[in-house]
């Protein structure tokens, strides 16, 4: 039996009746943001001085630093933070610098660390940051070891994500994340384990990268395959402050598509773009024995069966929880995408100059209770060599052209819709941290106020 896929909701899940669209209340005029924010060395310098040292940033996962002696170096622009699991099991973070002459102590990640020894002159600290040895100490006169501990950095975790903040007076991470932890608590993120990170070097500013994961406006053009199996129209958004959220329902075609698509066509589009999430290879036809179930119901059932094959029980998850993607943005540079059996975390980091950046993909798998630790595999590659699936590859391919376009002399502003309000929110937060003068702030975007 072949049916036409619904345009507004999931067959078999009538409880979900929300019909908020991605635009919300339209503004009186577009929001204008100066294009030079994306390439100006002076603007990037302000970010380094006033913003990056003051915000919570995702550095790594608990899986990277799960055991005593595990360490991970996090870099963001000129800043380097060393995250260490101590002998006592405590997680600590330090500025990655020797107190003698400024040499970096470690790079990359690893295990079985017993002490932090500078490879230049041999100054040595324990994993709690206390200075223990200084070669030829008498040459320094009255040098007290207690005067030169490693420089501590704030480190806190949420679920299995490790965040750092160079500001000793920063608000607690839980307060910074606002409503986000409670909003996604149903999904048991702590059951996911990170198995890999991919750092992709991109010829684009970190904001150019982050913008692509902060709006669904581009789906209809850049991702035609995804458009056939995802509702980008009724994709409600909310802004909390440092954080925001969008929801997108999968397993149905976009209501913007005028022709009717069959369940088989929706299935084909989902398999092409998301098939790995249910363990189905590309080209697998729509099951002929679906017993009248919609494409959405078949996808949800296959996803649950794939989880069951890994020892993961998803019987608690509704069809909507399996197919509704919750996409969270955390200022300045993090996006978290999740549903009942999927978690991907993306961050965008500044590169060596404003026209270069890094896209870091952190990929996870939900594991059964008591599953052993997975030591993540960390790889680095160029954008030309990165092929992380059809949709993300499409996102990456467009970035260099975006960055070149922003430099063109006639382009003074980028023009943003309320559908891109999470991008707008990033810029408003940026203005707050950078304390920009009024003349350099974004304009327009005022919301239409309905008459009483």
C-alpha cells in the first residue's frame, strides 16, 4: 500500500498539534549586520580580547578524559587550555603554559599522564597543578614552589560535555545554559558515548561556519534531498539568551513542496540523507510489508530496531521523539543536534586569521547501560578531504564561497530574516561582550506589535 505522506504531522502521533512556523512574528524590516564582522582583523582582535576569554566553550567530552592520567588540549585562537583527570579522579583545567618561560606543556590528547613536565627546562607539576621540581633551583634565589602553581581555568561538565572558561568570575555553566538542560532532560544524553571527533579546516570565519547550523532557511535550496523528508516550515524556534533552540520534524516532506510525495519517496530521501541513523544502506527500497504504516512510522520502527541490535532499549521513545530533531545553539559557537537515538555536537573555532576557521564535529552513539568506555578517535583534515555525509558535506562546500562573498566591496551588510533569529541572537550576544558603540551595532529587525 502506497500513501501520500502528510504535510503537517506524523500519522499515528496525533498528540503533537503544534503548528508554529520557523519565522514567528515577522519584523517591520530586515536585520542588517555589518559584513566586516566576518573578516575584519580588528573585529577578530576584539573577539580575542573581550569575548573568547569570557564565555563557556565546549572543549572535549568526558570520554576524552574519563580515567586518571587522561588529558586533552583545547585550543581557541591564541588560547590553549589543558584538561586533566587527576590521580584523585578530579577533572581540572589549566592554562597550557609553563610558569618559567611560557612554553606549552602538552599538545593533543593522551592517557597515562603522571606529571606535567616542561620539555624546555624541566619545571614539573603534579596533576593537581602544584609545582614539584625546578632544576638548579638555587639559581633563582629564594624561589618558593607554592608561588608558581599552574594557572587554573574554570572547568565544568554538563552530561558528558566538558566546558572551560578562562574567566574566574564567570557564572556557573548551568546558569549559562539557561533552559536547555531541563528542555532536553527527557532524552538521557548521559547514555551517549563519544566515539570520534573530526576537526575540519575551513576557509571561512568561525561565524560563517556557525551561522549554517543556526537556521533552516537554507534547507530548501542547499539540501534538496533533506527538503523531501523534513519539515523546515513548521520548525518552531525559541531564544533564551546565551542559548536558543529549533525543532525540525523528520519523516515527512516539507510543506513548501507543492507536489505530493509518496511514502516511498520520503523513505528514499531519508535513507539518502539519514539512513545510517537507522542502520539502513543507501538504495534500500521502502519495505513492502509495512502493513499500512507511514514512512515516518516505518523509519521510527527501523531506528528502534537498530538501537535494539546494539542492546539499547528505545521502547520509551515515541515516534515523535525518534523523528523530531532538537537543535540547540549555545553562544558563541556550539550547536547540539539530538533526538532519541542521535546526538551530534558541532563547534566553530577561529583559525589563524579571520578568513580561516575550524568546524569540529563530535559524534556519539547511545550505548546500553554499563557499556565500557569508548576512547574517541580524533582526526583532522581539510575541507576538500572531508565527506561527513551528504548534508554536512553540502554545508561545508558552500563555506569558502560565502567567505569570499563577504569581502566584496559593494556588500556592506548581511540581511537577515526572522527565520534566521538564532544568527541574529549570536550577533546580539557578541555586541554585548564586545561592548560595541551604537554606530557599529545591528539595525532593523523590530518586531511588529499587534494592535490591542
